[in-house]
C-alpha cells in the first residue's frame, strides 16, 4: 500500500469516476491510475469500484466503507508534512485563504497587506467562490482558512468561529427619492425594483426573511454574487440596491448614496472556518489573529479539537 494508490482512489471519487480527469489531476497516465487502483484492491482483497467494462461507475459497499479511511490517511499524511515544515522552516510556505467576493474585496485587504509585510517568505493564495465552494475547498484540503457569512456553520467537519457582525444598507443614485431623509421601510422598498445578492450570498437569507415576515413580495429584478456588480446596475438605473454596509465606499461610490437599513434586516455574522483535525502552520494562526484579533491561536485550536455542537466562550 502506498500514498499514490490512496490518492488515486480519492481523486477518482472526487472527479466523478472520470479517470482522464484523475490522471490529469495526479500528473500521471490513465493506465497508471487504473493500475494503482487494481493493486490496492488486490492488496485489500476487495473491489473498491463498480465497473462497467473498463469504466468505473461508482463505489462498491466495501469501497464506500474504506473511503473515509483512505481520506483520513491522506489527511494525516498532509498534517505530518505540515508539522515537519513548521518546525524545519517556520518563516516560509504557502497560506491559502478561501473567501467570498465581499470578504476578499472589503474585509480581508488590511489583514492581507499587514500579514504579507510581516511574512515576506509566505506565499498567499486567495480563492474566491460561493460559501459552499469555500466549505468544499476546506474539506478537501485545498484551502487552509475560509471566510464567509453564509453556510460555514452547516458543515460539522468545520470549526466556524464568529469574526464580526455587520448590517445591510440600501444604495441608490444621488437625488433618488429614498435618499431624501424620509424613514426607510420595507413597504417603501417594495415600490421599486431591487438589485441584490444571489440566494446563499452575503446575508440574502435575512433580506428574504424580513420581507416574508411582513408578507411583502419585493420585485427583485437582478441578483449578483458581489456588491460591485449590484452597485454597477444601480448606477445604470435598474433599481435600488441592497448590499453589505461594508461594501459601500463614499469615495469610490461617489455617484451613489447609502441609506442605513440595519433596522430592516437582521444583523449578519461573518465567520472564519478551519477543518477540524487539520494541522495549521504557525503563520496561519498569525493571519487569523491579524484578521480577527479575538480569535487567538489557543481559541482556534480549542474549536478545531471540539466536537460538533460543543460550546465555548469567545
């Protein structure tokens, strides 16, 4: 048994049993992947995959049973390498952060700038995606740290810690009737077409819940993944925008006015997540504290060791 065999099994499942994609991901040949799988099956005395001719179509019951063990062995091997690197050379390496657009664009830049200045030997990689993609990158070991508002608490394999709370605002062109100082209500918002986030992004759930509680049906004419797109179409006159308040910059958004909407929509919490059981390099904990000072190394380690559902003070 060797790690290449285990990686071949794991990637085969991840790539939907497409051995051409598996071979490309592992930088080998398709016959090489097939050989690694057969050799592991022969050694274990079971068939891991269901076959239709030469094609793999799914996991057998024994395959489904051993897959978590395969993944755990590979995670442990990765942790061992990280631990060795941490002690051998603590000042160099790679730190991969996965975040939604709003977090990458508006919340993370000061921490990224300060961390990079303090750790010139560490390469920072920034992946942007949906909250679900961020969770998957963390679970697959393709990211060290994830930052998002939605979804991260839904994965028991992740330790998701609160970083900061934020509210929504309404953005309109200068001179718009909603910017005249009259009290902003959900009923008034329903008089205009609305441009806001896609479901599953940046507190959209709280926006929908607020209208639903008052039995109102807003006219959402455009949904986008990030605030910059929302603001662009508000400037074009397509409607009024509902965005995260942190995404409004008076200097950059000079053609728009932000109207406080914290009284209309529930407060949102941005969370930072790590995979339970993952070994984080020392500089990863330093980045976390740089971004969210209350999240000390001891607290993050405690959260990562805790069982899902355990509670502790932050």
